[in-house]
């Protein structure tokens, strides 16, 4: 009964298919530290399309979480957005997120755009029961009816496959990691936001619990019609959840395309390196190939292409000139690299080898 009601509410609140709900243009985020200024996000331009799942992938420290926090202005005190714009749209409504005051920002968060953090336990107050934390969230964003909030919470907890009566009266430490993550998902949907940002929601969970969370996210998105920004370094999870994928390196987007483009037709050496480092369960056992070196120091990044110190294709041009995102192969596939032909050739060879190996095992 409650599942049907949740689904009906999701359909009723679906936004226009013509409206891009969230977009950022030339966004720069910096952190002031003792050694200097960390350029954590460098000139990112990105649109989150209606009802799509966009995965943001890359190594730790590449700026993924900073970008997600910037979208809802939850950055640490040491951070600041120095350039660019963030625009939110819903039907005839358009908001400049960077110009919102505290009251307007509070309304935007959770009602329009919610964020699920990496560690569910850290997102809860350990001395409050789940019901009180849900009510505090609702009250902070303008819903004062405890009865209304309680009813909505019970429906959502049941919808994310939990025992609502038991869970709503529990303390966070009384729940498993997977249960806490599902409670956090339910809380993020409390006020029916149009955009959901998920920062590593399956990290530190066992493989079966990860599977449960992934299946749940797929069902939630299909039923409720929200747009989703999925931040992860887990390529397998991103491949399952994403419609499009953006590869991020040293604070910038280096490749953007459909999930098939990124995982089967990559044009950037960093994307190819990430794929090389992921084990296959269908092909022959092979030694994994890690990307040599380490991510650059974002206080003093290298000139030219930021990936060139680790790139096997690098030339003198890469050391002095930074490539810009440009279309390749049509259909919205963008790459920032001077050597796309060479990368594409090697990617095709890798895919063919994995395909042949998988067929031989079958």
C-alpha cells in the first residue's frame, strides 16, 4: 500500500523532460591551506539531465566529493567557490545557487536537492532515535507536523525494504551498515527532491549489501524519476547505475560520454588506465596494470596536461599545452586529449582481447 503511494507521489512530482535540473559552468573551488591554495575543482562545466544517472569517477583526491559538496554549498570553511555558476531549474523556476541566502539555501537543500554521504554512521546523531532525526530534518526544512512526518517516514522505510516500526525506534548503532545506508536514502527522499547526490554510497559495505543498495537505487530512480549524481571510484558500480559517466582528474573533467562510450570506447589515457586496473570475472586471469606514479599536487600542478607525468602517450605538446574538452565520435562524447586516435586503438585491442578471452572460457 505505502509503496504504491510513494510511486504515485513520484510520478506526480516528475519534472518536465525538457528542463535540465542542475548545471554548473566553469566552476572553480579552492582550499586555503598552510602551504598555499589547493585548486580542487578546476573549471568544471557539466549538466545533469532530467531523470538521468550521471557517474563521476576517478581516483581519491581528484575533486569528486568537493564538486558534490559545492553543488549544495556544504563546503568546509577553508574552501571557497572562486569562479563559475551553479543553476538549478524546475519547470518555470530557476535558482542561482551561489546567490542564495541562508533561508533560501535551507529550502533548496533536501526539498530540491539532497545528498547521501559516504559514511552513513557519521550522518546520524548517535544519541537520537531514527524517528527524532527524521523529524528534525523535516522541521529544519519547514515541515512542522510530527504526525505527517512520521507517516511519510514509515512509508519510505518500508519502501527501502526495512521493517519501519522497528527501525524508526532504533538508535543508529543498533542498525547494520546496510540498514543505516537505506535509512539515509529514505531520509534523503523525505521531501521529494528532484536531484539526489550520492557520495560513495556502497563504500565499506559487503558485496551482498552493495548489491542490495544498487538494486534499490535503480528501483527508486525508476519509480520516483529524480536525477542522480553518483560519485564513485568503483567502476563496476558506476557501470551498473550510470546513463553517462564523467572521468575526473586533478580537479577537471577529462572525458564525458555515455556509459557505453566510457567503458567500451574510451578516448582518454586516464580512463583507459582505470579500466585496465579493474579485474574481469569472465576472462582469463591477468595481472592488473596500475597507473604509474601518483596524482599531482594541486597546490603546484604540472604545466600542460595534468596527466602527462603519468601518461604513456605524452609528448612535448602535452607538457606545455593543456587540452580542452572537445567532441569525438559524435553523440556528446567529449575528451580532453591530444592523442585520442592512439588511445582508441589500444582500447579497441583491450576490448577485443577481453571479449575473445571471455568467449574462450565459456
